[in-house]
């Protein structure tokens, strides 16, 4: 098929296709064939042109110095698998499972692309073509949409009886850019078909104080970022977005390994896009990698951000950054309006596991017991009992130096036997061989109006929880 993208903008190609290049009308490079068996998505849950929350992006990397951009031209909308010319009618759409969370109100670009997929899945090729044409007009740098449009245009060409051009097919099958676009489509569709079960949260979010108004969870296996709004009724999934992670995948261990870290982190700042290169798009949100648990395990590196893409680039392959999580600029702008510095948690996981609220409460019981035991031992001035809650290599970071003072001595002197109320409790669980818990809370002693805010890192050893790091937040 003739070029449909040049310099990131839609052209009006003559489509002088050789008979074999049509490849029976449509190909999996655009992922349209994925729509055939049950991939048409629930149209009552996605509103084309919707203006708010959820999907659409592909990114680069916040520490990337030479990230690979998607090509500005595509020759031949041909991919690894093909369909016959008569195979354009799809089977009926598969209804979402009744226990699945509904697809959230979609971001404009991705919602419109999914609507194109859906129409094609129903055998409505011409309406799909019209919607695809409008989409690439409005988002000329959305390469996957360009390719889908080109495939739909090719579908309008009458099929030929001539044999396929096998050399051209083989060439396109080996084109890395086509493979990346196919993987992008596959992951977008997978994440939208396989919704999280209703009334569930990622297993890391056992409890979250309402002081954290939002929470973020990244599922690398689905190239998806989930945004939760937090209230006294708990966490509610409000949006999800397509994202890219490191070129070498996940589980960052060393500087320069092009991997995205796995763990529980917090947003540490918001960088003004005016201070950044265009490469980072609409802005950047650094996270606290390496966190104390990472440092304990000897992990190195830094500069891990959530950030956008250059102006000329809408989306990138699922594995495309040097370790950062990268979003489309419209999606990142939504995130920038919601996050709180130091208070918005970010979970990055290979694959998220979803649990119910009762499950989360049950999981948090053991750490709740440990926290209460620590609090009571301190209030009673029982140094021997309090010491049992600390690992020998415990470390604390705070604005006030406590050099030469053991953690136990400091705590006993600080408490002075007073009873304390712990409030605004957050429990974030991370398990990857070790079992860890990040606990954030405020404390107010009897007779006082204010007190410290702490973030503690606990490690399970056998049946006991032990403190290995603490941050005094204020």
C-alpha cells in the first residue's frame, strides 16, 4: 500500500496497489483483525469524542537520551497475519462479563479509534472509514490511527485474482515498526476488553488516607495506567490510559538498563514543561525511585518520571522508553491537574492483581497489629519491647539530625509516656519475594494540636513485621 504517513501528517495517496499488496483488504498491522472474534467493544460504555478521562497514548522515556521515535512513513499496510477479502464480517461482539468494571469514559483519541475498531467488527466498513478519516485529520501524529485509516482505504479497492506479492508480504512482516504498531493495537484492545473486576482495587492498595485524593497503578503487561479517585467511600477507578515502559521491560536494577522499576513509589515533584526539552511533552512527574526498599537491595539509577511525548509524536510502542512511564500529552495533562506532590502513590507492576475491599481489610490486619504494638510499646516506655520492632540496620531520614541517638531511645524520649492518636493511615503492600509494607500516618499526642507525619517501611520476617526505614515527613 502506498505511503499514508509522511512527516507525521496525513497525505492523499493515489493507492496504486499491486494486486498482491492488497492482501485481501485488511491486516493485523492495524489490529483490525483482532476485532473479529468478540473484540468489538461495548459501545454503550465508550462515547466517541468524549472529553475526559482515560485512554490514548504512547510515550518515550524520562531519562531517555535517544529514544526511538515511530517512523514518519509507512509503506504498505501489511503485517504478520492477513485476512481474505471476503472475511470482513465479524462475529457478534462479546458482551463484557457482568462482574467486570465498566470501561471508563475514554479520552478523545483512543475512544474514537476504538469506535473505528468496533464498527469494523460489526462489518460497517464505510462508517468506520469515515470515522478514521476524521480521527487522523484531528490527530495527524497518531501513527496507529493513520495505519488503520490506510487499511480501511485499501479495503475499498476491489480484490484481484492475482497472486499475492510474497516478497512484499515477507518484507512487511519483518518491519519492526509494523510489529510495534501491531503490539500497540493488541495491548489497547486487550486492556479495554479485559476490564478489572467490579468493586476491586490493585492488591497494593490495602488502605489509603483521604489526604491522598488520587492514586495511580501501572500494569506493564497491558501497557496501562489506572487512575483512582479516593474518598471516604474508598478508591474508585475513574480513568485509564495507554502507556509505554522501558525498552528492556520492567524490574529496573541498574543505571542505564532501560527498564522501568517495579514497586510502590510517590510523586515527588511536577516539572514545568517550559523548563524541559520538547522531548518530554506536556510535563514530567518524577517518582522516588530508588525508594528505601530498592536501596536496601542495591538497586541503582534514577530520573524515573511519568512524562509526555514530543509535539510531533502521539504514541510509542509499549516497550519504548529508557525506564520511564510515558503517556500521550492530552492524558498527561489530565494527570497533572490531579496529582499531589508527596501524597499521590504510584504502583508499577508487571501485572496488577485486583482484590475486593474485604480482602484488602483482611490483608491489612497483620500490619495494623504491628503498628499498634509499636505504638503501645513506645507509649509505655518499654525499650526492650520497642526494640523488637526494629531491624539492626534500621535507618531514618528526617530534617532533624538524630546522630548518635538510637531509634528506640529517640522514640521513648519523644513520646515521654504520652498516649498518641494515629490518623490518616495508609497501607501500601508490595510483595516480590520479600513482603513489604509502606505505612504513612500522622500522629498527635494527648494535649497537643499537631505532631509528626511519618512514612515507615516494614519488612515481614516470618510472622513478624520489622521496621527497616522511616521518613519523618514533617
